[in-house]
C-alpha cells in the first residue's frame, strides 16, 4: 500500500547571510511525478486511510487552527484528496479524535463524498492528555504528539476594542492569518479584527477606487482600514475560495475553542441571532446534532467592486455615529 502526501518533496532552504532561511523551493517536477504515481490505497476503508495518514506524520506536529483541525492533503491515482484530524475541545478529553477525508473540490466539480469516522479505543486509537494543549495519539504501536495552538497570551492592544465591544477570543485561521473575534452588543454584530501584533503573512494592497479597502494578494481576504479604531476589519473573502472550501474560505470555521471557558460566545450568538436561542451549547453545536453554528459576518465577493459599498457606508455623513460599525458586517453573520 502506497500513497503520497500532496505536500510534494521540498528542496531544503538555505540560510541566508542575515541568519534567516531562504524561501522553500517547490518544483513542477514533484507535482507532476506525484500525479503520475499509482497507488493502491483502499479509499473505502477508513481505518486503512487513517493508517496511511498517521504513519506519514512525524513524531510531533503542530496544530495551528484554533478549532484544532490538523489538515492534510494527498494524491491518489491522479486525484487530489483533502482531509483532517481533529482533537475537538468538546470531546478530546473523552479519548476521541475525529478523522475525515474527501476528493477535493474544484471550480468545476464539487467535493467528493465525505468519509468521516470518530476514532477511539474501539478502533485501536488512544488519545492521552499530557498538558492543557498537548496530546498524544497512539495507533498500532506508534505515537504522535499533537501540540495545539496556545494563544492564551494573544490579547488585543489597548484601544483596539471599541466602545462596548466584547473580546471573544483569538482566532488562528488555516490561511495562517490571525484575528481577534469581537462582538458589538449594541449592534449585535461580530467582527474579525486583524491581529497585527504579529507579522501578517500577506501583502495587503489598497483598492484604487477606495484606498481604505485592502485585499490580500495571497489570501484574497478584504479588510477595511478603520480610522476610528486604528484597526483592520475583515469585510470579505473571495467567493471562489468559499466555493471550493479551501484554506482561504474565511475564518467562519475557526473559532477560539481552546479559550472558550464560559457562555460568552453562545450568549453573543443568541443575541445576534435569536432564532437559535436555547439550541446551542457553549461550543455552538446544535442540540439536535445537526452541526455547528458558524460565524461569517463578511461578504463572499467575486469582484472587488462588490466591496465598495462598505466604503460608501463608512464615509456617508448621514450614517449616525452609533451605526458606523454596522457598515462592516452582515447582520448576524451566522450560518
């Protein structure tokens, strides 16, 4: 049985004179050879796929996204597959690791059928807690340590939170962009505020038509450079990324789970969307088991011109001061 992770072999980075490594070189050769490779992985056998994925991991991995998804990709007989291992805050201490994979979506075809399995000792998989954000997973005699992202010290700088806004927690998106999730109880709106206390791994370019709208060259994330709060608010993600469910589809699915210790988030969601009152737990799972409430108060845009109404609203002198921040969020923003 053989299959290859879609992260192709990389040419090691040299260390430049300044002490920082050079960029990592990726070549078309490795991509082509990966697509040409024939493999016999039985995709219908979920445990066999987990065995392949788990055996391919190093002894220690770091989980960056704050909903604790460890994403992976692989190619099987010329088809790209995506998936994840998840140590969910809601049940990892009960010994469960969630495992899922599917044929990756493209602009011309939807993603394939979801293969999902919650793994536990019943399948020979054990989860052990070493520390608050450090776990091991053991399967067939092999152990991998999972380091979950410790953002407990990530706090908005003084002045970033405006008026009566409530700071919900830090968000690390799978795009590698960090945010502060805040809730405005007066307007009953959420905002993802760009965390600039760390280097932002993107090039944010201003629109010619509206210089305060910045669009990431890599991610397609659109921000409004808010002069009142001296901060950047997420106002849009590119619809093409949302369509194919890739790493740039927005932070709606990366809530600050590891730091969600009370009902603040749930109460904020219920205030913004009364239709779900009494139906959610503190991690925003529906009591019916139908899934999870998602927070996406930004526009999915196809053309940057669709972002211009944010600027027109923000600069409209007829907008009352207490309605200003309503210019930057879709009402509620839940889904």
